[in-house]
C-alpha cells in the first residue's frame, strides 16, 4: 500500500516533468533528429510507467473493492500471490523500463564520443545492458514457477546478477560521460583563459542522475537480498524513478543558458564564444583526440558550432 501510494505521487511528478520535457524538446530548432529521439524515448517510458501505475490501481481494486466476501483475509493473502496477472505484468514492465533507461544511457554515451571517432566505446555497455535485461526477464519468468517463487534461490540469483550488471553499466557510462565533459571543459578553459569549467552544470546533472539510479538500485537490491516483503513496493517506486531520471536531465539541461550543454546532446559545444572566434569541437577524423579549431572572422556575434 505504501509503495503504491509513493508510486502514485511520483507518477504525478512524472506527468509534470513529461509535459515540460516535451515543451523543451519540441521547441528546439537545432538538432531536430536528436530532439526526435528524445521525444520518442521519453514518450515510450512515460507510457510504460502509466501502464505500471494503472496495474497498481487494478491491484488495489482487486484486493479491496472486488474482494470475494466468502474468502477470509482475502485482502491480505491477495498480496502474497505473486503468480497472478498484475504482479507478473508489473515485473515485465519494470524490466522493459530498465531496458529503456539503458538504451538512453548508452545513446548519450554514443553522442558524447561519436565526433571523436571512438564510437566503439559503447560495445561494452551494450554487453552489460544485454546481461542486465536478460537476467531481469529470466528472473521474472522463473518467479512464476510454482516450485521457485519470487524469493527462491534461482530468482534471487538472477535478480542480483541483473542489478550487478546494471550497477556496473550505470557507473561506467556515467564516469565516461563525466570524464569526457571534464576534459572538454579544461580544453575550453585553456583556450579562453576562463578558469571555470563551462560544462560544470552538465557534469552535475549527469552525476545527479547517476546517483539517483545507483541509490535506487542499491535499496531494491538490498530488499530482495534480505527476502523482505517490501521488495515489490520498492520496485513500484523504482519504476517511476527510472522514468523520472531521464526526464529530469532533459528539463534541467533545457533550463540552462546557452553556455551549457543542450539536453541529451552532450557533444554540442553550445557556449558563448568571444566576438570574433568560432569554436569547433570534435572535428571528424581527428583520431579520437580533443581538437578545437579557431578561425578569425571580423564583426561576428556570439557563435558556436559542433
């Protein structure tokens, strides 16, 4: 009950964040293809979390409204049956939400590194994502078997493996993105004689989202490892946080000024240039090294190019 109540509150937050996200993404004129990707992925995640909270509502109706009068303590025993349609559906929805989150995370990594020619960096994260989602779907299937159950040894092992893959994926990709942005910021600072890192806000947003995911995964994993009945309630809350995290990134990034990285497009060097200098970062064919070309042009306004 408490888990579903918190899930409902977070779903309300997701509704607001999704509206803001669509407003920010669709009003962007530049990088329309990137905006389209963000809009599609955000919509898919939002629809999945909507079905998830709707399934939770169905559970409440089944347990308290449509409860058979001739079955004693039905409202209590109902929540102990993990093989009925609602909990199985919610488990698969959660796994799909994790898959969507991993896709967005890997896509951000690709966007950051694609102009360096080092796109192969996404191969290992893809393998980790396959391991994470594969173990998660397998755990959902095994948990419905009568001789195993949700807290059986096989299910618990698969769940721990899935969260281990997910934790390593989140930590490694977040670290790679932050390192890349930090290096780019230092390069820009050395050229413009400005001591502050122009990507500090973007780094903070990425670290914040990674921390939310890591803490959420750690809490739910601890609940499952201890065979706590609150594990499913934790998954209800985590399902909404999975959607909230990427939406929060896009909304926060969209509110920053032009000298910060745009939402989801961390390769764009969108900063305020000096009056007569054009900065170009990530020139194709530069063998993976940071490379920034400067050219003089008289009477130019503030400008920036990818």
